[in-house]
C-alpha cells in the first residue's frame, strides 16, 4: 500500500501542475496579443446640451388702484352765540367834594451868620468880621384844597353779554380713498433652456 502511494503522489503532482502551467502560459500569451490589438479608439456621438435664452413677453395682471374722491356730509352742532342787552344794576361810586384845609410844610432858608473874630488874626481881620450863609429849616402852615371821596349808591344801566345755545348746520368735506381692481399688461423677462446637439468624441471599448 505504501509503495502504491509513493509511486502515485509524484504523478498526481504533475497532473495537477500541468493545467495551471498551461493556463498561465495562455494568459501571458493572450495579454501580449490583446495589448497589441486593443488600442484606444474614439467615435463621434451626438450629445444634447441646453443653453439659457432670455425672452420678453406681455403678461396680464390685476393691480389695485387707489382712487381718492371728495365726500360732502351735512353735520349739525350746537354753538354758543353771544347776545348783548341792557340791564339795571346797583353800584357804589365815589363823589369827590373839595374843602379848604391847612398843612404843615418844612422849607429851607438861607440866613447870614457872622463869625466871631479870631485871636491870631491881624487887626484888619478883627475889625472886619466875616460872614457866611447856612440853610435853616422852618415849619410853616400853608392853606390848600383837599378832595374828599364820598361813596354813593346809585342805579345804573349797563351792557351785559349772555351766551345763548343755537343749533347750526355745516358741511364737512372729507377725502375718501376707494380701491378699484384694474387689469394691466406688463412686460416680463423670463429664461428658457434651449436644447442643442453637439458632436463629441467618446472612447470605445475593444471586444
């Protein structure tokens, strides 16, 4: 049994190694041939692209217009109107009555005063005395007229103002704004993506 296994193992190894060696050789040979045949090639192909284009168009839209207008309304109010009328009233007045009276007043008067002779002066100075003037106050009575106020009560007629309520109507002007929808046409600027085709080179795979 051992002799049979010893003889069969080398042959089994040769059998197993032979397909691998063949496959490796075929792969190496095929790669060399394929590298020489598969060179890069390019083919033209149409591709669709898009570019933006701006256009103008007219669009209808609704806007709100503010329209002002005047509104006149009649209003009523109560006002106070002044009225004047004559009215008799009792009042106290003063009546001035003159009468004679005497009052004391103080007045100033200049008088001549003689100076006494001095001891050290000369004979001429002593023989001829010196004079000077001084102001002297004097009290005297003077007659005068005095007005005395005597109160009296009497009836007088005078103008008196009174306010009387009176109803009055007047017009009030107001500005009222009215919102009115209006359809207008406006120009709109919009963008459109336009398709176009371009030829490009695309690499192709070798079989």
